C-alpha cells in the first residue's frame, strides 16, 4: 500500500479497501484531543499547501526515510469532536484524510498557590500578555529545518506528578488545563534537551518562571518551565541530552518540579504520547 502508510491500523485497512476503488479520500482515522497523530505519506506534492480544516499544517521529512513525509498533527485539547479533514495534493490532484476527533477522560486536580498567581495584580497584566504573545509568536513559526534525527528523550529521570490534560482548579476556581507534564525534581536538578534544536527563548516569566523553549524544526517545540538557572541562551544550538538549565520552583507552582511540554505549531500536545509515537517511527531505524 504505497498511497498512505498510517500509524493507525484501522486506517491502514480502510486505505487498502479504498485504494482498490481508486478513491482519494481516506476515512476513519480516530484521533484524540490533546494527543498527537502522525501520518506517513509517500505521495504528496511538496510545493502544495496541506490543511487541517482551515489551518495550514506542514509536512516534514522522516529523518530515517527521506522518501517519506510525516504529518505531525496535535489535536487541540478543546477541539470540537467529530469529523475533521486533512487536505493535500498529489500529482496536482486533491487528496483527503478524514479524522474522527474523539474525547479523552482527562482528570481534574485542585491546587493551592499564592493568590497573586491566580488573579495577578494589575501591574503584571501587561507583562503577562506580552509574555503570552511572545510565546505564541514563537510557536506559530514553522522553521523549515529538521534539526533532529534520533529519538526524543525525557528531560530528567524522575516520576511524573501531574499528567497532561488535567483540568486545573487553582485556589477553588477552574483556571486552565495542564498543558504539559510535571516531573518531580529537587531544586537544581540538571534538565536535559529532549532532542537537537535551537534555543528560541530563555528567560524568567510570570507564570512559567525560568523558561527555556527549544525549536526542533517544522513547528515542533519543547518547553522546560519553573527553572532556577539557565545553561543556554537564545540562539544556542543544543544537542539531545545536553543540559539546558536547572530545575526550580519559579512562577506559578505549588513546589519544586519541572514542567515539560510540547507544542506543535501552537497546539499543546501530551509530551509522553508525542515522544512514544515519534520514537516508534525513528527508533532503531
Ligand atoms: Zn506543569
């Protein structure tokens, strides 16, 4: 089946079925809010845009097989459930992949932090907005360089204390969902880069505290928050496993830990799910 090799077996079966009838719409890929979907395509016009609904997304080379393009798609946590369509071109003909967006039973957790970190004083509101805008501007950029080629690693070896996707009730009011995972980490534990990339942010921020963001290329970013110290600065090239800073308890925290997150073109995705899926494609190849 050369038309499309997907990570989802259900879709693969349907691809085969549909290909027999020369249909260029592929049906039935179940995807989940907050999770990553990776689709491998051998046939795609690289000079034509790819869309998920109205949003332009980008394919990137598979570092272990240059004949293949990968679509890395983060399904937004708040995405509407039901059908969504990916549209791309091959031999100047339109092709479609239909996704079924499914819900996930994420948990809820209650946290107590200092009141200023829930309802920030007016004097910090401009700073918070500027920090938010700065980060969003970074995440939206899709650098056309594939900086990495080996599997992703965890930033430190420790147990996780809060999963991705938990609805978060700060001091009794629902404020957000958890857009990364937390690793238990004593203050000043070395934090490693998850993969090769370029540091695009290294600074203190109001909520995230000491923050490092690494661009891995094609809109994929890893984030390391609440650090107590930085080992890298903006513009530095980092290698997988290289120390980028020390963990801490800066920003909106209940205690020392490392918040680790991934963004794919501005959409948060479960880091453990992302690493598991991308590594399944590139490990031991
Ligand atoms: Zn966190």
